[in-house]
């Protein structure tokens, strides 16, 4: 994959293959193209050149099918701050097509896993950065995705919050 922004080459002919069950981490200094690579792999931006394949699908031809296999937490979780946590996660479950009969159970499971039970009734805007990351992680995992993509899930968190998020992951 290659990605140019004007004359700036952000990602230069990267090639990788990830097998089921593998965990891949991208390491490098700021500006190395890690986030750009993740955005391309998740279909949020198009590469300048190259092909992305997931299973038997090409991202160019089967974007929706691939997105249904993914859970994605960008560096700054895109949350609706005016919504209550419960309402927000219910909305996500609806968008991710979690079956209605199992929706409440899945919401409880994500609240337990991500340590959100005590804030489910609070507006997202009132949460600490650590809790917002937890909500974002619950969002990314709502449909139990085959592929989970996390872009700096502990960025900006205090040491205790980092440990908690790593335990969830």
C-alpha cells in the first residue's frame, strides 16, 4: 500500500499479511504512517495505490462486507457526547445489527467487560478520558468482530487507566 497526501508520501509501499489469531502492532515515531495505514486497512481512506484484501474480499469491491467484519477504535473515539452511555451503546448495537433479542445481553456483557456499569446512566460528555476510551472500546467490540483494530487505545490516559484498558484488551 502507498498513500500520498499531495506531494507527501505518508505510507510507502507497505506490504503485510495477517493470519487469523495473530496480533499485529505497528511501531514507529510520530508521522511514520501508522494511523494512515490503519485508516486505509479499515476503509476510512483510500490508498493511492495497492490492494487491501480481507478473506476473499477486496476492500475496493466489498467495502461493506469487510466493515461488518471489523471493530475499529480510532485514536480519538468518535462519541456522541450528548447521549447517555446506555443510549449510545444501544444506538451502536442497532447500527451494528445486533439482534434485538440478544441486544440487552450484549450491552450488559460490554458494560461488564469494559467496566462501564457505574456510568451507563451518565452523559458521555461527563466521563473522564479513560471512561470515554472504554465506551469507544465497547463500541468497537459490540458485534464481536473477527478483526479488532485499535489505534493508540491508551494514548493520553494516566498509568492506572492504561493498565485497565490493557486488561480489557
